[in-house]
């Protein structure tokens, strides 16, 4: 049985996602289709990349991942970043296939990404308007049917590489940003347990939030009362900020703007 996952911003209100699944089931009736993350914020391909990166280790070899989120920005920005949303790529990463637009997703998933990448062939410019349904499903079908990759693609080294913001430290603080806001409103940051332990250790610290400073790392949500802020390291060993029973995004950490997407800076002040 073949496994196909879908990561997209199509959502569930409209019939578009059902169209994609209908095409897949028509081509491969025995396939198992997984909604990996299908309600990502519109055009927030960085959120989609985080979702795919997080889920990848839990899927078996030869799983096919369809990543269909475009990165929209000004024409100048797209040109400078070498983004081409109308060019589609295929790679095999850690034994699993990823099909995606040429918009930096592969290096957002892994900054050290260095696997072979292939540019996909397709029949008509009209397929761009619904590339997930009209291009990606056909490529998935060919992969399942063991059609040689060389018959529908050519190798390329000229593809867009984007990199996620990385945490960094100074003598007095550790700085990170919010990678992802989940459906509960919890904020998942770039700060890892390893970075925190290395830079903070047993020293006193504080994380400044509009609701007040956080000076303790907890083990789980259940360590605080409803309405309280809780910071802890989640199952991915990433620092997570939650407001128990409410959305942590209400904390409204200081924002800067990259395109239309917010980047929330997290600063851990460290005291001797």
C-alpha cells in the first residue's frame, strides 16, 4: 500500500482538496492518503515546511509527500530570492519522496539538504492554476508505478534555497523566533533544549512577555492553572509558549515583518 501525504493551504471549506483526493484515488484506489497539514495559513510556506519537517520522521520509506503552498511576495523579492512558483521539483530525502514548488522548501526542511533534485516535466501551462491536482498527482502516480524518474524530469542544481531563522546567543541573552503557531494558539519557537541548557544552564533567566516575565521552565501544560503562561520543551525538544486554556498568540510578542508573515522574536535574558 502506497502512502501519500498532502501539505497545503487549500483548507477544508472548499471542494479543492476533495478534487485532489478524487484524482489520487482514481489513479491509485489502494493508496492511503494522509492530510499532513491541509489548513496552513494562506501562502505561509514556512509553516508548511515546519509541519512537513516535523512529521517526516514518522513515515515509512517511499512515502510520497505532496507540498503545495506557494510563497507570495513582491516581484522584486521573488526575483532576488530565485523563487519560481511555476517550477516544480522532486527529491528523495531520507528515503521519502517530496514533490514541491521551487520556493525554498527543501532547505527550510533541512538547512544541510544536499540530495539530488529533479525538475518535473508537465504538459500544459494550464496545469499551473491547480498544480497540486493536475501535476503533483500525476507525478505521484508515476512514482507508485515505478516509472523511471528520468522519463518525467531532469536533474537540476539550480533551485531556490531559503533558510529559517536560527537561534543565537550573546553573553547576556539567547534569542529565537516563533517557528509555528498550532491550532491551539501555542507558539513553538526555534530555541532547542540543547541551546537552552548550554547557554542558560542553572543561571537565572527571564523571558519578557506583555503579560509579565517568565522565569521558570515547566515540564508540561498541567503544571500551571488555566489562564497562566507555561513555557516548556515539547516532544520535539523545542521551547513552546502556551497560555493554558487560551491562545498564546494573545501574548502578542514584539513583531517584525517579513513579507506578510510575522516573525515573533523570543529573547531569554540570562543573569549571572
